[in-house]
C-alpha cells in the first residue's frame, strides 16, 4: 500500500472547501509545475508558456506570462486574452516586441495565425500582418539581421499530404515577394547565419543525392558553394536536429541521434565530428536533448549528462557531469555567459526537484540559482481529510512540495 506523507496545517475547515484558492493561506501543498517554453526577451525578462492550471504568485494562470530577471512575476505583462495555444517558438525581435509562432488558436478554438507579434505589454501588434495562409502552422522561425523573418510553414496540400515550405516575411509580417519559397516533404529547423544564409535542416534531394542540410540566400536560391554533409561518428549519417551558429560563422549541429555533434566552418566543410559519451547501461535518458550557447565559442549540451563543446580553433568536448539530471533538460533559454533558464520538470538525480522553472549557473559545474524567485506550481493530490477537535485538519495525499520544503517519497 502506498504511504502518503502527512501534513498538519492550521486552517478553518469551511475555508478549505471553498471553490476559490485562498491566497492568504500559505501552507502550499504542491507538485512540480509545468511549462513548455521559455525565452529571454528585452529588459532582462523571460516569457514563459505555461501549461493549463499552473499556479504563479498565488494565481491560477495558463498561456504566456513574463517573469522579471529576479524571478518575480511581471504584472505589467497581460497577454491578449484571444491568444491560446499551441506555440512552437518565442523570440524577441530586438525592438521590444515578441514574436510567437505555432498553430495559434484562441481559447475558444478559433484559428488566429501561424506567427504573430505582441507588444511589450502583451497586446497583439495590429500593425503586424498575422501569417494565416492555408491555416498554416509555423513550426520554426529565425530573424535575419535586417529583421526579416525566415519561417518554416507546415500545411496540407491539395491531396491532403503534409507539405513544408521555407518562406521569408518582411519585418511587418507580410510575405517577401522576391523570395521563392523552398518546398519539400520534410523540414525540421532553420538557422540564420550573419551573412544572411538561411540554413534549413530536413531531408532533401540535391542533384539526385540525399542531403540533410541546405543553405538558401535571401531570394530563396540554394547556395551551392555551401554544402554541409552530416556525419555520424558511430555509423552512417543522421538527420539535422538542433543547430547553433558560433564564432567565425561555425555551425554546430546536434544530430537526431541526440548524441553526435558536427561542427562546420563558414564554408560548410566538416571540421569536427564526435559522439558524446554514453552512460552504462545505455538508455534513452543518456541522450542529449538540447544544446544552448554559453558564448560565441562554447556550447552547453544537456541531457542526463552535461557537456561543454568548445568550437574555437581545434574543437573539443568536455564531459562536465554524469547522471546529473534524472529528467532531460528540453528547452533551456540562454541567459548570460554563465547561466541558463529552463522550464518543464527539471529533476536532479540526487532527488532535488525544481518547481517548473529554474535558473542554472555554470562555472565548471551547473548549480541551481537559489536567489531566482520564480515558481510554477500545480495543485497536489489530496486523498483524505480528517478534522481534529481543535479545528486543525489532518491532510493525506501525494505531495512533492510543502511550503518551501521539498518532500521525498
């Protein structure tokens, strides 16, 4: 039989059964919260895409919210209530506005756009042309130096087959007429390089040969002189996963085997390939699910293990930690040269759980920033209540967090 932790709390019985959360009652019985995406935006703040029924600063919230850099909730950001989900990417446009992409619907299920722009206060920017062609879903986008927006659109063709197109939008969201759309049956991600190369990952035929990476110019033409060929250190070729542009326009690619790193120079020549070390026994938790930039020369690879990839001169990989996380880090956001912010269900192998959002400081090892105030919580499960003669309640349930203290099963 499962043992439930017990908690004695001082509280009046009829208040506990009220329909509304009592924000003055601070005992706080919670499980770890959930969020899907986090992105750093102007003003040293973070936009977070919450899952439904999360609790932040005593309020039940969902959708987009903004935290200040210290982790406090930014009450000046009130996202337009017509914006629902699902969101694939959040990015600052460099002018204080926020671009969001995905298959964006209202809470009532009405399609809004594949990509739209919201103002600094959370209002929809009506001067931005919402991209709504064919009720398309924008699965990825990136900004060019002139603030044009390269997007990957996923839609259905006339035969109901899934089709992918890389398009270029003007800064105001309108389609850039001089760009010839690149159409294929599979596209996964795009990355913009400083000289306005648009790197597209997927599965393509180039002169009759299979390729996983191509480069387009700002007219939509393939740049034939830039022709990266992915290589796997263990066996065969794998597909393009996550990519980051570092110093000297080097392209760092995490392959879809989630363990192999490729580094290409600015001309597209492979200069480094290596397979990140695996734990024993091998399991899916050994994989590296994400890479994020520490600075122009250092990339952090995160999974159950932690690696630093140095891409300067002769690249090399350092394994910084083994069995650090018991759950993979999926969507970290760059914060500074020495820290990242992540959302989801961050859990360390030693049993220390974090509350849906965490800042990790890096200085040879990753450490939780305990000064970061942000908390995303969801209600815990209560299985039984027993009133006592003194008016207190005995509460039985499945709790992970009580107040600020972590409980272990």
